[in-house]
C-alpha cells in the first residue's frame, strides 16, 4: 500500500481541505492552496518486536497558504480580521485530525499495517512567514501530523 497516496486520499475527507487545491511535495503558493510534504522519520524510532513486526512512524506537514493583511486588528463588533480568520481556518485542520483520532478514523495503510494513532504534533498551526513579494501578501502556515502504526509485513505470525 502506498502510504503517501493513502494520506492524500484521507486528507481529502477533511472539510477545510477537500474544496481547495491539495498538492503533494510541490505546489503553487496561492491563497487556500495546501501542500503535503513528508518528513524523514529517524529509523531509530522503529521498534522491532519478536514476531518480526515493527512499530513505525509516518510524519508529514501540511503547508497552508492564506492571504494576509498588515492592517491592525479592527476593534468593531461584526467586523472580522483576515489574519485571525485565516489562523482559525488553518486550526480547523488540526481540530479535524484530532477528532479523527478520537473516532479512530485513520488512513488506509493496507492489511499489513495497523494504525495506533494519528495526531497533530502541535495544538495550533505554525506561522512560517509572509511573502510580501506578491499581491495580496501570502501567509504560510504549517501543521505537522504524525501517524503511529505497526507494520506486520515481515511478521512471522499474526
């Protein structure tokens, strides 16, 4: 089973992702575009069991591009702030992943893998910078997600 394809299919179930362009590794920096970048997990985190199965980790980051504003927060009722709204929208991905963890709804890694958990690594999106060279400016948020699973593909019994 291709874990990268499984993760992309899974993320397309997220309400705040499914209606926006989603890219794998290489994407276009534009408002509401999202890009998935896998992270290299240290092989030393793999725990080998006596039956030949291995506990593994799959970590990836979602880059979420949003338009940005350099205006002060408006202090009037009923008027929203673009940057606060964007941070809230990025937060919805974290909230969705955490809800899926509670529901035990995981990506399909195939019959040789059993997922133990999927978690957002942080409790809020990271703000990685603002691209002022484009109009409107683009903010770049990132959300790292970790999947813990057991790989039974080399197990001598199940």
